[in-house]
C-alpha cells in the first residue's frame, strides 16, 4: 500500500472509523439503490488504496455510484469514456507546444484526479487499456520520458460490460490483477426499482445530489486506520492457505499471484477497520475473498467451455479450508 498522506496514529478510534464509514455508506444509499454490502466493498477498495472493477450491463448505476462516492468523501472526480478510438494520450495527457514560451508544456489528462471513473474500460483496445497500468500501480504517468505524479489519494473505479456483449475487449490478466476488488451492482429487486421511481418523482433533476460527509483529514485517518489493525498468525495462515489453494484447483490455470495475496491482506485489514474492529477475524477473510480473489483466477480452457464461475471456485475453497479458532 502506498504511504498515506497522514502519519498513522499510535491509537486509532475504530468506533469512529466505523461511524464515519457508515455515514459515507448512508449518503451513498440515498443516491444509489444497491446492496449495502456492494457499496461497502467499493469503499473498502478505496480506503485500502486499491482500485475497483464494476462489471454490469448498462443502466445499473455504475457511473452514478462512482461519482457519488467521490462527492461523499470530498475528492476530485474525473470520468473517462473508453471507446474504440480512444488514444493513450487521451487518458494520460500530452506535451503541448507553447507559442509564447517556445517550449513544450505538459497538459494533464483526465487521469489526474483523486477518483477516476474509467467507464466501459473494455470497449477500448488493449493499448489504451494499458495506459492505466502505470497509473494504477505506480501512482504516476510517464509522457515523453518524463514522470508526472498523480494526486494522492488516487483510485480508479473502472466499469466494464460483460465480455459477451458486442464491441468489448477482454481485459488481460495483468490488468485485472491491478484491481483490488471486483464486484457487481446487479439489478435492484422489485422494491428497489419502485424506490428509484419514487425518488425520481420527488425531485426536479434527473440525477440525485450527494452531500460531502468527510473532510480530507478524516479521509486520511480512515485510510491510515487499517495499518493499525492486528492480524493474528492463525488468521494470516488462513488467508495465505485460501489464496494458495486457488493455484491447486484443477479448474484453474493460474491462481492468485503474490501481489494478489498482499492485496487480499490489505482488504481484510481494511474491512475489519470499517467494521469497527482493531483486529481481523476469519470472517473478514471469508467476506473479502470472493471480491478480491475471483477476478484473479485464470481458468483452464475446459473450465471456460463448461462456463465455470470463478466465484464458485472461491466458495468451494472456503468450504474446504479449515477455519482457525481464535483464542478468546
């Protein structure tokens, strides 16, 4: 995890971390009709200095969720619409010749924001998709041999349509591994869609408004809090055993990478903090595993033909690995 802007305090008020996190989720829930657990997963990804991948069909609220999250936590927001003709420079920026100074000046692209929505990322060709790789991993972009640091914090929330839809390019494994979590908003249930209509009928604008509920100082504290979460040896061993088991499943060609194991650990600590605890439990490992591990699995050709779902493999592993019992 990249170093937070604020120094980790010796004592963290985890009740406050929980309350602040719930306030963010409450504000989001007022704008987005979605499962609260999904919204919590997105928040965990952001507070862990990770990136979030949302896969859904169009019209399920992916863009609204990303922009509302940025508004609620008071961070700068930028949206990049990925299309087949999008160039890497359209993402990172480019050097422009200034007639007055007779020198080239760097003009930042839309990636220079705290929260960047990479909308329909799999509609752009692989070359443009890869333009985000350095930004996501290093927190900087390099243009004409010169590196430019990105704002801190920096999170990419990428949306993609299912690969079965026309005009999509499957994200390479090297890029999906950069996303800490992958989740799906899904369709609202019947009551949820009625609520959408009721909300629209009660306001004059098409888009709901979201109030800022956190200051930059609060966000720094929330991002620093997971560093103080205690993870006992038994929980660490359980976490690693679950991750390594993905490499031994006969349906998997390539399991979770060492980078993925580290991201798994970071997500577990952050989830524990968001839940208001100073320690992680096996339940945190089980809760984080599906969204952190599933998208990192590369299935065998036979498994793909059989339409095996990676999340089912993770569920099978969680069922088969013995859960440690922690001392009271």
